[in-house]
């Protein structure tokens, strides 16, 4: 395929090297990580664990704000430069995530994106900042939920989706290609049926995949001229 006009990123274990729900989990970390892995590997439906994890943790507003800061610290190598280069080339960039919206928006802002470029799951707090529930109507809390969200964006085509989990692979019908990103965690359920498997520990690999020959020529005279070399 001769490059992509749009690139949609997952957040956790793709744009960032952590899972936000695990960072929130505190003393419940092992239990929560097991539930997360089961959902991302496709062993259990996402909807079976999504609300359960939050009820166990009951995260506060302050804790979620800290996860946003953790996300920013844990950005994958060349994440900022890759997104900047994609946007400079005129490509549409979005983030779609089953993570919690305030934390994912912190990533988007760090990458120079707008809040409207993000789809994630809303969360509610009471006046004291204590947990008061989440948006259980969001399709992103269920398997196959990313497909209608991506389709609703009506992205310029061809479109590429990059992610690490089965919920990303399931959204393949909404795009023209799916790249399984395995640098953080390699999930067989995501790699099976993927159009591409990216193993490089840098998101510059996504830029290399998304670029047409004309894009590469343009980048040669840009601030990101060396970024394709970093992709390996």
C-alpha cells in the first residue's frame, strides 16, 4: 500500500509503555494486571472486566491526574516526533483507547493534538474527587467497540490502525490496514491476522509505514529528516 492518509493509535502499550489501569491499581496490581491481560489477549470479553476493574480500584481524580503524568513520562521513543511529522505531512492522526479519557487526553496534548482527536472512556467523580462511576454506555468498554468509533470519524483513506491488543485487531474492518505493535508486549491475538507486525522499539516505525515515496522525499528537507533512519 502506497502510504496512509490517516493513522489511528491505541494508547496503552502503544503510544506509551504502560497500561494506565495497572498504574492505577495500587495494592490490587497483580489482580488487575491479570484481568487486563485476559481481555487484551482475547481470553475473556472486555465488557466482563472493564467495570469490575474500576470497582476494585475506585480511582480518585488525583490518582487519574497522576496516571496522565505517568503516561507522558512513559511515551515511547520518537512518539512526539512521529506524530509531529505525520501531521506536518498533512495526515490525520487520532487516538482511540479503552483507557480513561482525562489521562489519554494528557497524552494527546503532549503530542500537540486536540482533545477532539481522542476517543476514550469518560469517568465521573464527586465533589470531593472520589470515584463516582464511568461511562458504561461507551462502546470502548466492549469488544468490537473501536470499530464504530473509528467509522464515525470518517477518516481520510487509506487509514492505518496501530495497537497491541485484540480490541485493536477487531477494529480492522474500520480501516484499510492494522499494524500490531509488539515493542511493549507481544500479544499473539493481536498479531494473528494483522497486516503488519511492528517490533521496533520506536514509533518512528509507524512513520516509515505510513509514508508514501512522495512523503519520504518531503521529509528529507524537513526537521524530521533523520526520523526514518531511526525506524531501522
